[in-house]
C-alpha cells in the first residue's frame, strides 16, 4: 500500500502543498505508530509538562529539586559522567564548552569538514576559528593523519563527532588531543546511546555535547546537555548559562567572562526526562530493524552498512542509517538512487553533509568579517584546500536512509522494495 501511496503524496506536495500538509498532519496524529513517526511520545511527557505548568516554576534560574536538576542527574548516569549541565541547545552547548575550556579569539578548533555547518558556526560564535580536516574513507569520520597535518600553533581544541550516531574512534581522538595539547570536545549530538570502546558516547572528552533538537536521538523541540567529569568545569558551565553570573554557583554577584543566556526551560526539561526514560526500548527496537536491514541488503554487491569506527550494530545510535556505496560493483549511481528514493517518498539523504568550506560564507570570504585574529592566511588556505575523501563521500560513496524507514514494519518493507527497484532501475540506465 505504501509503495503506491507515497509517490502520489510526493506529487501532491508539489501540486497542492496545503492539502498535502493537512493529510500528513492527520496521518501523523492518528496513525503515528504505523507510519514510523518520530519524534514520538516515549513516556509520560504530557503529564510531566502539566505538572510544570501547574507549578510556580517554569524557569530554571531559581529553586531546588526542579525538573532540569533531576534531568541532569539522570542524564549523567545514562552516559557515565559525573556532571551534566542542561542548556538551551546543542549549539549553545558547543559555544559554552569552548568558552569554559578557556578558548579565546585567535585560538583554533579542528573539526571534520563535512559535519553540520552549525558546528563551524558555533565555533565562530564562541569567538574561535574553525579549521577543517578531511574524513576517513572507511569510517566517514575524522582522518586523524589529516588532523595532525591541520593542527597549528594556535590550535587549542579538537571536536570529534559521532556522525549520525555511529561511533567515532575516541581512543584515537583522545591520544591525538593528548599528543598535541588539545582540549577534546566530544560532539554526541547525534550519538546518544552509541558505545565506544565499551563506554557511552559523550564520556571520552573533556566535555561531551548533546542536542535534543531536530532529528536528534531524543527530542524536545530544542534543548541540549553538556557532560563532564570535571567539577570545576561543571560549575563554570552552570555560571555561563546564566549570562556568566556567579551568584548561584560561587555566592557572589559578579561576571568574569563574556557569556550567554543558555538556560533550558523547565518545560523542556520535563519532556527530556520522559524521552530519556523511553529511549533504551526505542533504541533496542531500532537496532533490531537495522540488523534485519543488513540481511536484506546482503545480496547487493557494492552496498554495505557504515558503522563508523565500530563493527557492531549494538554500538550505534542510528540517527540515520548510513551506507557505503561502490557504484561500479553495484552497477548504479548514487545520484540516480537518491532521485528514485525521492520520487518514491522514501526518506533518504547524503551520508554526511556538504563540505562546509563549499558554502558561500566560507567559499567567498564572508568569514573574514568575523575572524579578526590569528594567522588569517593560514585560515584562508585551509578553507580553500581540497578534502578528497569528503568530496568523494558526498559525490558518490555514501548515502543514508532516514530513521522513519526503520520505525514501522510497513515503512521497512516499503524501503526494501523501493531500494531493490532503484538498484534494478539504476543498472538498466
């Protein structure tokens, strides 16, 4: 049924957007489970929000035993860290982390070139300079040999990202950070529940950063979390989220550094607690579906799962299910497959993002208005350089299937049917 209906809905979106979104809205409301809708209610979110609304405390700034404090305790336990700091978003979490770790204008942070551009912009909004590194052709994450080549005298931090919930090689990241004297920021915004070397994602860095926004493992509309094992750093971070005021944490009304309003609403915290409670069951079901998927694609030579630095499905959070593609072996081109999926209404996308240095802001020099300190010509050379593995990955080597494909049996069967047809159609063209 889905195989027939989805292409019609795709056409309807172009012909009559209003009707399309009305149908989609009704379907999500009344048929959410069967359609694999995500985000979804995973606990007692409605009751939790009602309890906050009926209280006198909607803001985290004052009081004790509030929703965000309970969330912080539960979240820290879930990722194996001593401290968790609830904040307004993952982007704010990145900015606050760099400021708390002592980075200043002119300092550099190295990150992979094809992560979300929000990461680079968060670095810049913290007053720090992003420096890009290429990715591994195998893991689709950092190429640590290339990172070593990109590190310079002003490099002060490394961001290692668990792309799409697959585990990054955090042992290698930790070793390189120690070797070069870098702070290690673990971007686990897409990786809640991933496991690296027997440890939860987020627990390897000087800080671990999480997001509860769009397409993230648990979702609350917005919101994020920072985790650390450093008590002093945790106190600084809690101060930074209140415009840097030190009254709550240090007992003195004073501000010592430029800061933000990084507070999380108590309403968001209430939703996040319930999402966190239901997440283990959700993740187990998702991993089971991906295991079935691996069996389904085994017959397609030239198509395989990419699991980051790991090799076990039980180590990934699968915010998107990423595949490695060998166009020659498969006999079909990536561009043709993605076009076929789009027409058929099957959620799919690139394996990673477009290269950040290909975006107009970086390519045409808009960054020069904002990066005012440091070796500007070194930065310009970095932004103009080639990143061959990331370029090949984006052009031909990787793509991903959206999470909703794995959240209902109907979606799953439809995805497999469309994939088989797409490969066959690609071989004929």
